[in-house]
């Protein structure tokens, strides 16, 4: 379908040929983008699965570490008190993490990209000539 431009071809014919070929070009670029995103999605899925597995293993390791802390405290305190101390420390850490997380979520709302929207509005105004 590709035709070579001629030196004596009128501009109108060139524009007409370009307007006929442009939709095919856009479609092929969209197919390429779709294939590329699908490939990246597969890699992201595998990566997320591996991170999840690492998280589970880290949780088991943390459980072992906490058990070791209870046993170590049991050497100087009664077992029930050692377990209670470790549990209270965990709940305090969870509370601090929850408060910090809540603060971060509050800063992230609203979810709309406000600066990007403002930039687009400025661009539209500039194109309209109102600036």
C-alpha cells in the first residue's frame, strides 16, 4: 500500500494519501502499545507474586523472631509476663503504623491529579488564545 511520492505530485494528492494511511498507522501503533502493555503486565504479575511470597516468608521469620524474644524474656521473667510484654510492644507498633498510614492516606485525597488537570486547563486556554 506504500506509494512513493513523486516530485511532480500535487500537495493535495499527498495530503489525500496521508489521510488514507494515517488510520492504518494509528491502528498499528495501538496494536503495538497493546502488545507491549500485555508483556509488561505479565512481568508485573510475576513480580507481584514473588513479592507476595517474600512477604509470607518474612511473616514466618518475624513470628520466629517474636517467639525468640518471648523465650529470651522468659529467662528473667515469668513466661506469661514475657509474652504480654512482646504483645503490648507489637500493638503499640501497630498503632503507630496505623496513625502514620492514616496521615499518608489523608494527604493523598482527593485522588484526582490536581496539578495535571490545572496544566491541561491552562493549555486549553492558551490554545483558545485567552491567555
